[in-house]
C-alpha cells in the first residue's frame, strides 16, 4: 500500500523502486468517487485570466515575473500590457524588492515565479521589504506541491506555506481550482497588504462554479456532516470530497471544508467543526510541519481540543515521478485521508 | 571637476557638522549604534537634502518628490538627523533613537510612519531593488522625480545588489542614481581582506552603469556629480564616493572598532567639541 511504503525509512526520494511499486499498487477509488469527474484546469490558468481582467480594470495593477512568464501564465498580461509587465530575469530576491518599490509608489504588483523559489529565495526580502514595510505586494507562486512532478524535489514547493505563515501581516490563499484561483486573484487586488497566492501547474478538477462564494478569510463548507470534518486546501479539496464519499458509504457522515485561506484563518468554522464533529482530519499538499494542518491544530488546541489527523508530506523531500504516482507514493490520496479518518475516529471522545 | 564653477558650500558644511553632532548625541544617548558608517556618508546626505533633492518636509508624501532610499540601514542615525534638521520632525525626537516604541528604530522601519523615511532597511542588500521599483513606477506615471539609493561598500557582498544592478541597467533607469559609500571597511575589517571588491568602479561599468568617482567629502565634487548624473540619458548612474569611515571625529576616523560602538559621555564631549 502506498501509505505503508512511504511511511517507511527515509521516503520515496531515496527509494525510487518503492515509489514506483506504491504507485502501481495504489488503491483505486473508482465507483466510490463523486458521480461526475469535473473538467480539469490548472489554478495558474485561473490566475492568468484574472490578471488580464485586472489589467483592464485597474491601471495600478502591474505584474512581475522572474523568467517564468510562460509557465506561470503571466505571458498574456505581458503581451497585452507590456508597459506594466516587468521581467526581472532569474532574480527572486530582486523581484520582491522591485515589487515593493512599485507598491511604495502606489502600484499593486503581482510578483510571480515558481513558488519554492519566490518564497524561499525571496523570504528575507518578503520579510523586510514587504511585510515589515506593510506594502501592498501580491506574491504569486506557481508550481506548488508535489504534483509539479517529474522536475523533482527542487521544484516541488512543500514548505512555502510554513515560510509565509510565520510572517506578520501576510495573508495566504490556496485555491482549490482554476475558478477559485481567478476569484482569489481578483479579491487579492481589492484587499490591502502582503498576500501569498499558491498555485499549481497540474490541472485540477474544477469543483466550484460561477455561483460559488469566495471571501478571503472565510472557509467554504462543501459537504455537511457531523461525524468527522475533513479540512482541506488546494488540490486536496477534491481528494477530501472523494474521501467523504467513501466514508459515507461506511456510515460516517463527513463534513468537508475548503480552507482556501490559510491566513487569516477562519477560526469560527474550524471551532464549529471541532465542536459539532468531534474529530478533524486536515489534508494538504505540503509538509505536515508548519502548514495548514499545523495552523488548524493551533486553533483546535486553543479552543476545543478534539482528535486530529494531519495528512500531508511527512517530513521528507519529494522526487521525480508523474503527479498521480507521487500523490499515491506520498500518501496524498483520498484513501490516505480515509485511513487517517478511521484512526481519528477510534480516538474520538 | 576642475572646470566646474565654484559654489560656496559653507552653509552645507555647517549643516553637516550639526548632523554629525546629532549622530554622536543619538548614539551616545542610545548607548548603541553605528557611528563609523553614519559619519562617512553625512556630507553626501547634506548635499542631497539641502541642495540637490526636490522635496518638501511639510508634505513628505508629495508625489513629485525625489526619493532617497537608504540601503545601508545601520547608518540611519545620519538620515534621521538629516531629516530632522531638514524639518521633517522636531530634532528633540532624535534622542529617542533605538528606544522602546520610538519611530527612530535601530534600523529604519517604513511602518513606523516617521516622516521622510521611504523604505525599511537593515537587512542589507535590499535597497537598490526597491529603488528600481520606485524608478520604474515614476517612468510609468510619467513623473520627473529622481531616485537616489545609498549603498554601503561592504553591503555589495550581497548577491541581491547585483541582481538589482542588472535590472537597473536593463531597464535603462536614468532616473536612478546609486551612491556607494566607499569607506573601505566592513564589520569584520577592510574590504580587501574580507571580500575584495576591487575594481569597484569597473564592476559597475561592466554591468552597464555610468559611473562617477568622487571624494565623498568634497562638496564641490559631490554636488557636481549629482548635476552630471541628472544629465545622463539611457543609463543609471553610480557615484562611487571615496569616504573615510568615521569622518569628522579624529579618534573615530579610520578606526573600524567604531563600526558599531557607542562613545562614552567623555568621548562624546570630545567629539562634539571637534564638530563645532
């Protein structure tokens, strides 16, 4: 089983054989998933569309990239608004500083690059030039999570949320699909202050629709249930819905919360989930240390302690592979959420 | 510089002495700070704020103002004193430097709302990128303001500086003028012993900048360099200013133990006497 193989030893990156085996023997969830598999689209595409809308609407919006424009989907903006697009080259420290200077002069910059590099290499600049300075810079990281795939661990941002979450004044949004990414981008331009938008390269099922609500800092409950709550973000929201379906067939009424804003946290929705369900599993494509699960645990412990499971990457680096293979190998599928749920339910009360 | 007409700089010299006395008083009162690198850039600041820059202390957010970005944030006592003497805030506030809840933080903080402060600094290497952003914004808005950015020479060890140097030349930011306070020392010692930066001027030139090399304590040269930089089109300008760390106080000059040390009361009195 995928879960067992990746829990052993030092992880998939040092044992490619185990990773491949795990992928090929991963449990199938066909027949227990929500009835229709939605069309897929990458959140980076939702972002690319939104900045075009913003470009039309607001002359103060500018976009920066660090030599990744064709990957991060800022290319269309660059073509349409060349005077408001700045490619600073492979310079993730500089891009943050330049964006901060633009923000200090009244612009609304969207500084865009691969998520691990812009948050990792740019962290000191984000801390001082953006957050401490309280400037209106939007930091956009594409290619987040393990689904970045064959490029391997260097390009798979699994620590970015932890890096951004500890910074005062920072807001963090992890859209679950391309439509939500578009809404999140539009909303980001409307709210003052530092903000990190986490995007994926891999197409994700589009599970929200034109009527879905999006408010920064307000989680969305996608499915009601009182036995257990799964709180998920980004690509794991779809897996959470699938897990809820499996659990419901076993009689576990599962609530699914799309926690698209990791900071500021919707404490009310989290505490309600703890009180009303009595057990929580979080699911994210990020290290289990310092990510969304940690953030939820902090709120739960402080307000209403209940048993919790944290599904995520278990303190190890990623590796090359196809997205789906990696999700299986690293224990990030619906079935892994189900296993965690069952463990949590035995500890309930 | 020989052919430039002579201007009377005695007024500026007087202001610079006042700023230097303030620096000594602030650091002595705070019992900590960075006298060496503050004193080395004081004359350049005096020329900028009291002659070259278009700015209005009564309207610090004036959109057309020239911007001064301090990248070597540890030398902020000089900037605070300069801003106070220019009229941005009362000089009495200078003695709150580095104290609890002060607007005059140990390293400048934009979020404290001190009038005249344009950027946060202290983490070295970040100012020039920030200045590039302001310069790009000015161009986009078709404003005529100029952006000045003061860097330390030790600070040039930071890789981000060179990322920004490339950005500025790529975007032909001729509204941007960097000044390197080339006093030859960094925290641990002489530049050429810690991390050799020579040939410094050639480095900036090879990165696509126009350069002007001056004596950073000669008012005529400082003033003319800024005048010359204003006329350069299509390139950013770097003024490489040869300075003396601790300039103006005999026992601090050129002695790097004063990089980040406060004078005693007695030493402060002696320094102040020298600066009258």
